[in-house]
């Protein structure tokens, strides 16, 4: 394993596994004041509030109802090498918000989390996301301990 320091952040690179360096904007919390962007609802172009973290081109969508409008942030994931060659992406997470939803969340932003790329999403709020991040750090430390027990790989 190689450790790199890029823009003040420690990045661990597993050899032979494609990596994706996240830009700072991909993990920046939502701005306090969203910008106005265009969206198309029932064929009408309207202005809607949109946060800096949203990567959706709302003008490319043709929505039937305002409650169908969703904001999604850039996806982050952990590529895990597979014997078949292509890595499997796990721990997929991204910001999401359905601003005009009429459900119990009242349109609040959340972190969408997929254990693996199967479309089964769990919505977690700030405290749960922070607790999960703590658990992932502990898991990473345990994984380091396992890796340290392996013999060195031949060159």
C-alpha cells in the first residue's frame, strides 16, 4: 500500500485498484444560500433553489410534478478488487434531497448510502453519518491489523 498526501489529505492507494480523487466541492457541506437554477416542470421552465453540491442538470429533466425534483451530489465509493478483474464499488454515498417532498423528512438533505451498487439506499442524517464514519475508521484500523499479519508479497 502506498500513502500519498494531496492537498492536505492522506490518501491510501491500493495497488492495481483504480482510485478516484474527490474534489473538495464533492464533500463540501451545503451552502447556506442556494443559487437559483432553471428546471422544467409540466413543460414550464421555472426557477428552483439548488445547492452547490448538486450535480444534476435540472434543465435536462422534464418533470411531471414539482415533488419529483431531486438534488443529488457526486458519488463517492470504495473500489474493492475482484478476481474477475473489474473492481466492485462498495460504501457508495452521496448527498441527496427531494426539496418538495411531502413526507416525514420535509425535504431535508441527507446522505444516501448503498452498501454495494445494488440500488438499495439507506437515508442517514448528520449524526448517523458521523457515527458511520467513526465505525468505518475503526474497521479500517482492524483491516490494517489483518494486513500487517500477512507475509510480504513477492516483488
